[in-house]
C-alpha cells in the first residue's frame, strides 16, 4: 500500500498541491487521497491524470471521498 | 444525472458556462444594469451594502437580485446533485478580513475580476491595468501557497451553518418584495434605493433574479472561478478554469458588438477612472486577497450556497468592506481614487502580506 494524503477539510487548491507534491516525490506507485468535497475530488483527479497517473478507484462515504491513483 | 455532472466538469462544460455568463451579463446591461456592469459581484455587494444603509453613498444603493440568485441557484444545484456539505471553521476571522480588503481593493479599481473582464470586453482600456493587477496579486498569492500558506481545515458541521447565508439572501429578497422601490423615493421601509447613478440602473427584478439563479446553478456545477483560472495556470500550468474565464471575455465581447455596446478607449468609460497605477494597485490587493481566501467573489458566493460557512464569512466581509470603503472615502469614482484610497490599498497589502507570511505550515 502506498502513501496517504489526508486533504479533508482543506480548501482549494491545498488538496491538489499536496497530491502533486506526493506525485513528484514518489514518481510512481500508489497514492491514496482523502478529500471531502466534490470540487476537490474533481480537481485532484484532473491533476493526477494530467501528470500521467491512473485513477484506480474513487469511493464515497459519509465523510467524503477516497481517491486512489497509481503510476507504474 | 451522472452524465450531466460530467458535462459541466469537462472543458467544454466550463467554456459553455463562462460564455453564458458573458452573454447574460450583456443582456442584463441591455435590460437596465449599468454599463460594463451587467454582472459585477463586488459592485453588486457594494450596492447591497448601500441598500442596507451600511454606507450612504446615494448613487450605489440597490438590493441586487443577481447576488441573491447566485447563492440560491448554487444551493439548488448542490441539493439536486447531493453536494450540499455544511462545513466551517477554517480561520473565519482571516476570511472576513480578506473579504474586507478584497472589497476595498476592488472599489479602488471599480470592479471585481468579472467586471474587469466585462470592462475589457466593452472596450474600457483601463481594465487592462486592473487585469494585470489581478494577475500580479494572484501571482504573489501563489508564492505563499507554494511556501505552505493555508487557512487550516474546516469541519463538517450542522446543516444550519451552511444555510445561514442562503437564508440571509432569502431575507434580503423578502425585504425587496415588502419594501419595493418607489418612483423618485430614495427610501422604502428599511431599504435604501438610488434615484440616480449606477444604483438606480437595474434590469427588472424578476429577470435579474432568474438569470442570477441560472448562473448560480451552472457555476456551482462547473466550479467557475476567475481567481482559480489564473492561479491554476501559474501554479499547475492548468488551463481548465482559464478556458471558462476566456470564454466569458470572448462571449461578452461578441455580444457587445452585436448589441452595439462596444466603445473602445480610456477616457469617459462608464463607472471607471483613468489612474492606471491605482487601477493596477487596487486589483493587486484584491487578487492577493482572493488567492489567500481561495476564490474570487463569485466563487465565494457559490461555495457559500453549497454549505461553506467560511466562504459565507468572506461574503459578509466584502459587504462590510463596502460600507467601510464608502464611509471612509476609500472608494474611487469616475473622477479618480477616493481621498484615502491609496493608503487603504497600502495598508491592505501589508495586512495580506502579514497573513500570508505568518500562516505558513507545511502539512505533512
């Protein structure tokens, strides 16, 4: 299992900044990102795919979304 | 439903929304709103501040239904797509102060980013300095964001919290209906109205409200944000939001040509002054405040509509900021900057820098 980025409660653009930072640091592997708004979910997904990462899964629960991205 | 959601999250989605805002703004102008001010969030919140008597600048007093529509339209969209999430607690006092200074800067330039775009699309060359200032202010904001600036986490909270700004807006609408404008009267019940000047110029209430609702609904779906447009370009080289902002300018320009509302030049532009340095400086302050607060004034209204209590605090900051601007002689007029406008911009920049430098923490 990869790294977890907890961006819950953080407003735009913090979730993307934190995700990009992890993507740049790891270069490949799997990252799990926690966000609590639809906007953050979309922004993180867009930033990840723009950097060549794959959206593996998005789960929604009461507290928000769990996004899993990966790159080989 | 899911397909509909995706449409507005796509590039074409945001382009369509930006273009619609540009067209709607010009239609509202044709129907009575002030020139190059079909829709201006800062100006209209300033007019609301005047309608409530928080300032007594006689020419800018009107309870703008567009603003009410933006919040309620966003609320409706958020509920329709199960996105309403009541949240608050991310440095509200800081957001209030940023709202106050965002408005002070905006009223030195005479507009928000939306109006800067509309003024540019209407041929007002002074808007170029405002747009450059906006970019400059946001650029400074991205430097803080890169060095760890953030306002901390919000918390999920009672639904009531997210409803307070929408309810306030419904209250404002009720006041308008109870105390409607009367010909030649500057006061009706508790509300102030303008007899002359920009505040006296407005499209019919119902048209303004319906267009406001449509824009609020679409902007909530697409996350339209003019500050984010420039910020994301600088920070991530992303052009998603930018394409919406550009679409607004292009659509407003074309609509202006069709409606005969395009008048290129620098002097005698409607509700504008020619002091380039302070057109620039005012928007540097606004742009920085928007970047530190995470959204342009329109976006703050849409966020407030989907339950963001912190964005609501920013909105109230802007309304109070308008009161301060006009009461203290900070706001500009077509003659130029107000007597205390320049020191206010400098103080505002210092306050924003103080906030930016002292609220940095690298989140692990």
